[in-house]
C-alpha cells in the first residue's frame, strides 16, 4: 500500500527534481502567451506609440537573462521585478498572501476542524436521525459549487439585504480603532468565508465520518470501550486519531491549491489575494509576476506534499512496518 | 451488516428516541435561520463609518500604478491619479482651457515659442516654491527620460526669463502643443529629480512631491486602493475635502447606494434607479468609439470598394438597439466625434443597405451559391471576425456586438467565423496584421485632432493596436502631416474637415458607435463632478477632474 | 462481492436519486436541443424581456431565448464533463496499472511524474492553454484530463498493488500467465468499481471546472455554458433578472454536480473495499 518504503532521502530528491522542473515550466510557460507587456499595457492607452517608441519599450522590458539567469536570481531569493507594478515580485506576493491566507486558511482550518468534529460525532451516533439528516444535508451541500453558493450569498446578503459589503476586504483608510478594524475585516470576510466553508465542510464531514465508522468497527476501539473509558476519550484519543489520516491528506492537497482554488470566490466578492493578482498579471502579460506566482504555488504544493508524507508517518503507526 | 446497524440504531435511540427526533427535525429546519442570525449579528456589530471630510471614488480594476509620471500605467485612470499630485501648466474644465501653474500664456509665431507666466503662489508639497527653472528642468528631463504621455520631440528648448516666466521654443510648428504639452506635462521639482538617474526605479517618498492639490499618501497594490490628502498650501485654494480615497468595487451601483463611495462610473441602465435614490447622474459627450479594424493589407479588404460594402452591410442601429438597448449613438465615419468643434457634418455616410452591399461585392466577381454565400473560383467568401470585451475607461464588460455583426454579414452572404478572444491576444494579432476584421475601440476622439494622425497614419501610430496604420492614400498622408503643424485653428479646421471626408471615403476602419458614458455621484457633500470638454488632459473620458474639488 | 455490492447499490436512495437526476439532465442535454422552441444563437428578439408564452424564461441581454440557451449550455457542460472524465480515467487507469505492474524504476518515474503534474496549478495551465491556443472546449477538456489523471493513477496503482499480491494473481503468475494476460484478465476487470468511482468524481470535477473557467471569462464568450450564463446574468444584478435568468443556470449546475456527487458517494460507499463497511 505504501508508496515509499525507502529512506527519506529519495522523496526529498524527487521533490527537488520536481521543484526544478516547475521552475523551468514557470519560466517557459508564460512566454507562450500571445502578446507581450507592451501590447497589453499600451493597447487601451491614450498614449499612441510610434514605431520607434514601441521598439524602445520592447527592448526595455526584454528579458535577456534566460533560464540560467532566472535560476541564479532565484537562488539569491530574487523573484524578479514586476513590470506593471514596478515593484519586486516578492513584495507584491507578501502583500497579497495575508489576504489569501486569511480567507483560504481560515476556511480550510475551520471546515477541517468542524468537519472532523461533526464527522466523528455523526459516526458515533450512527443510525440516529441526527446522523442521517447530517449526512443528507452534507451530501446535498457537497453538490453545490462555489459559484452557485457564492452568487446566492452575494445576492441575498449583500445586494438584497445589504447586510454585508459586496466587495473588498476592509474599508480602505478608515480611522478605525483596532477593535473596529477587526470587526470591519470580519464583516468583509463573512460572505466569502461562508461560501468556502459551505464548499469544503461537506467533503471533510463525509470523509471524517466514513473514516471514523471504519475505526469504530475495529477491535482496538472495542477494547477501549470494554476497558470502560468514557466515550469522549474513546472517540478522540483513540478512534478519531486514526480517522484523521485521510483528512490530513485532503487538507494538504486542498491547501496546496489555495491560490488557484480561491479565484472564483475572490472574483465574486472582489476579494484581494493571490488568485486575483495572478489573473491580473496574466491579463497584463506581467511575466515576472506570473512566473513568481506560478513557481511559488507549485513549490508550495511540493513542500506541503512532502510535509504530508512526514505527518503521515508520524500519525499512522502501521506505515512504519508496512513492508 | 444492515441488520447490525439497524439494531445499533435501535439501541442508541431506545430511550431518547422521540424527544431527540423532534429536537433534531426542528434543529435542521432552523439551520438556515441560524446562519442568517449569525450573519445579522456580525452585521450589527460592525461600527458605522464616519466619512467626514473625504471623497471616495470607486474603480472596477483598482490598481493603475503609483501616481507619478514614471510609475503610473499609461492609461487614463493612471494619469488621473497622477494628476491629483502633479499640476500642469494649463488645465481644462467643462468649457475648455483654464490656467493652472501658468496664469497666462501666449504664442509668438515668429520665434515659434510659447511664453507662460507662472502663478507666484505655486508651491511644492515640501514647501519649496515652484519656479520657471522647474519647468525648464522638466522639459530637459523628459527629453532624457521620455514620458510617453507627451512628445518632447516637438520641443526645442525652454528658457527661464525670470523666476515666474518661462518660454518654450518649438522645434517646428506643432498644433497640439497646448493639449499635448501645456495641458498634459506634469511639472517635476528640480531639487528632487536632478539627482535621479533611473526614474523608473526611483520609489523614494519624494518621488511623489508635486504641486497639485493632493499629496500622495498610500497605494495598496493588492487591494487596489489609493489615499491622497489635501495640500493646504495649494496655490488655487485649499481643496474642498481633506482626504481622497480610491477603492476597488466591481458593483458601482451597490457601492453608491450604500454610501460606500461618492463617485463611480455606471452603466446607462443604472441611471434611472440611481436618480430615484437622489444620486446625481452625469453623461459625457461622445468621446469614445467602438470600431471595426480592417486588415486593409489583405485581399479582398485591400479594396476600398469592398470596405465600403462592409459599411453598407452593417446595421449600426441594430447593434445599438440590441446589444446596448439603445444606449449609444451611431458614430461618424470620419472618426472624429460628432461633438468635436472640428467635426465635419458632410462626412460621407453609409446608411444600412444590404442590397447595395451585395451588389458591390458581386462586382468583384463573387456570385451567390445555393448555400446563400458568395462563391468565386469554387471558394466561399469567408472571413474571421475577432471580438473582445472592452469598453470605455478600461472596464471590461462582455457585449454582443460580435454576434450581431456576424449575423448581419452572414445575411448578405459572407461566411463569418466569430472568435471571441482575450483582449491582449486580439491586440497582438491586430498589431501583427494576423486578422481579417476585429472589433476594437478607443477614446480621444473629442480631444485634439492629433488623434486622427495617430489613429490613421503609420507614421504616428505604428506602435498602436488601435491605429489603422493606413498608408495607401498620399493625399490623406499629406493632410495628416499638415494638420499637425498648422498653428492657425481656422485653417487647421479646414484640413481636419478634408481628412474626415477622405478617411470616410477610404474607410481603413469602420467607426460603429459611441456608447453612452455615465457616472453617478453623491450630491450631498458639496462636490459637483463633471465631464471635461474633450476629456481630461489628452482626452480621458472620466469625470474625476481635480477642479471639482477646488472650485 | 461485487455482485453483492451491485445489488445493494440498487437500493441506495442516494444512488437512485443521483442516477435519476443525471438521467433526467442527460435526457435534457441530448433531446433538449430538439425540443426547445428557439435557436439559442438567434439574436432577433428584443433583449432583457421577462418570461412570456413565447419565451418561458424571457430573453437575455443579446435578445436570445434564455430557455434555449439553458438547454444548449447544459449540453455543452455535460459534453465537457464526460469528455474530461473519460479521458482522465483512461489516462489514469493505464498509468496506474502499468506503474503497479512494472514496479521498480518505471513505477518510481511514473509516480514522480504524477506528483509533478499534481503540483502544477491546473487552473493556471488551463488559462494559458485557453489564451494561447484558443482551443475548442473538447481540447480544453482533454487538457484538463491531462492534468487530472494522477489521482486516479495513484488510486488504481494502490489497489492494483494489493491485488497483485493477492493469492489468485500470484497463482496466475505461477501458472505462467504473461504480464499482459494478468493485467487484461485480472487487474483491469477487478478494479472496475474503482473506475466508476473515478469517472464520476472526475466528471464532477470537470463540470465544476468548466463552470468556474467560463465564469471567470476564460472561455469563448460566444459559447453556451452554464458558467458563462451565470457570469453574463450577474452583470445585470441591478435589474430584475434573478428568477428567470440567474437562477436557472445556478439550479441546473447545482443539480448536475449534485447528481454526480450522489452517484460518486454512493459508489464509494458500496464498492470501495475500505469504505464498504460504512454503509
């Protein structure tokens, strides 16, 4: 069953190779886009370029470094310089990342924790009406994509009732105290977060429940029960620990796709973040920025995957002696 | 397995069964309401927003670069943001040119020089006085480090006569001087920029010291928000509002109604509901046109007769009625806006006439086949029509223009392959002459007639994707050169009239319509926004003229 | 065992509901275009009309009949989903089986390749593909499949490895069965339920992806797609178009994904050897 039985050096080497490949892909792929920064920037402009000016600009934005130069720069943590923003890519990245982490991170953590607890509790009450209703509701919710739930939440709570702002992450430049600022951020976060939780919670719930049901059937839980341990302790200290494995994998995978996964929700609610940044960068042909985001998100997937391997080993005692 | 589970359930539920059931059903019925209540609580906990002395402007895109000449995007909204911080020699309001840094100006044809008397009260944001030396420096600096918005090639040199008088000598006659230099060139502080060798990477706070009514405070690249603060020592008086904020909002109507913003561009059909909510709605003159780019280097489009046939085949009123629900005006075929002072009312017209179009195409030897399409030498008359979504001021809204034009051309017997493509993809294909027909658009047509030279001639517009880059008519080329150097407005008007006639006759591109351009604003806070005659600076069709916050 | 599960699944209300929804939508997608009264590309009606006897759902901003547009959109979305699901499944199964069977370096290389493909942000690549090649939706569906196979491959490989070590396969090997024989006769068919699960899951993902990409404006705006309809309708949020223009594609898309979800979950419950007990 286990993918790796070998020492840790092999997967690390493999992941390094993958990272290098991704670096190359992130360098090459964006170059395939038709049009370049000068065309994108000056097309809708009130500035009309003549041939000479255009050539001059092209030369200015030309990347002459090639892949080796790109790698050399990466090695010195130089992610490049955005044409459009006239700022280092890393700086742009760090500005956008907190919003993405706030939205996606909160959504993932909340829906994983909530899904886990609810799933475990549901499995514990297996057969009850509560469990059946829970499974039913979650299964139906699992069938509603973010586009639909997001648009509906936007229409009802923002556009129709006007309870929530329809756009943005906070009121810009308001003279708020810290408390007010926090309330404002939560206010803006509510709808996009609710959309994402509605999208992620059902899957986590169903997975946790299924895992837990399996574990509950196994002998060691029966033993634990027989020993007369209180139910909560049986559930969480013994049984649920084993139901956690698939959730860890899921968490890792989902988290790694955070940047692109958020694009729809960011678009619906005009929420700032890496997805929007990437999207705009592509539209503008801001290649250094596109490269930076693609590479970073890819490396994040690799790192998270590697981390998951490790956590898996820690959590699952069986993996260690699988061979 | 099934029975086992069933038994277990029975055991678990034996005691609390009924009670639990009742409770649970109620619970789940309430789930949606609980969610709603949670939402409401969050909603109520949020503090009210005290706007006070500030103005908030909505923008659908958000980021337009830092507001200084070397760092703003080369588009209207980028320039406008910069214009709050940097003043020019002259400016425009509703009716035309008004003094800005220069109180008075005059042109001397003998020396080919413009003399400007500067406002002695003008100051930089750091408190230093603005002098003629700064203007001289600015011109020299832009000659060395080009600012694309203005073309310094027309300038020879500038001289400071005294602290507040500057004379700018032209290299030759240059008709658009006032529009392109006087009203567009931001004046830079010499004491800051004299040591800057690479203006594109110069991002010190002092890079934003200007002489305009507002000081730049912050630009958040991710959220697309800007903050400006009033410059109390502004030479034309203290600005009306202490703070000026730009926020990103894709839903202008919501933002206006909820009071989150004071000014936003709106779509025409939002006007009625917004007026009902006591918001002021303003409409621009016709300053932006949608047009069909034609690859006039490629047969059959290289023949003006064929291009005219296309014009006859296209029913512009139908496009307006269908795709824009009537919110647009048919454009002049001569490119210049019908609201322009130099618009030629006798520009040739091509009223919709499909029969005539068919006859004209038939005159090239094409014959209608049984499939209803034109055929020649066993080949169908097939063209590709590229469509992309773009509208005034950089907003992107999908429309149906392409679909309607496809239908109209199909009706007269041309097989059309409609391809909707992403903007930059379309632009670069047009740029490289890799297309047949493409739907495109641009503004500036109510501003200085220089736009004609740029949008028609390859000499001026070779680097532009919106320019027809049409070189077939020597007469047209000559006129396009002549209007640029004609300093006498009346004579220039004559030339511009002829250009429109010739352009409409040669038809290197087909102007379709002017979409209604509107904005709405909150009229409770004492600021009245307006659209600038001919557009801000070089022709930006946005109502964010800084004079709204000064006078 | 499979027979058993097959019987059981027939009684699963989720499966029945899911299949019911999918059959209904499938019928709509296949037969609908012949039933609707108008050509969805016909722009000759007056735009933004409320529902009427001639246009049950009114007309959109281009003066097209919304009902007809809805049915054609559904068809396109379904075609996209099934194409991507099918192609992704085939790629995944072939890779997974081969990897499991070959083992050693081939296995390592293929699985690392899977990791790398998984690491590519698929939306990013699809955006690039859509922008660069402007392909038809089918090509995009195939591109999506090219990015989505690794999860299937991993699952199939894992199951195949267990099977490979099981007694009857070992026996077949000992009796001199060739690799191809064992793959074709034992591994392929015995993993069949896994294919079903993966196909349903992939199709669900593809439908979801198509809607998202179309919604984001990465598809040809002239195409008909549920995501595009939502995106167009949402632009007119300030008009009274919710019930007749915005809601229908939202409901249909949700139903479609729901149907696929029900079937996937039910199949997993009934066929996945690890989850079987949870029924």
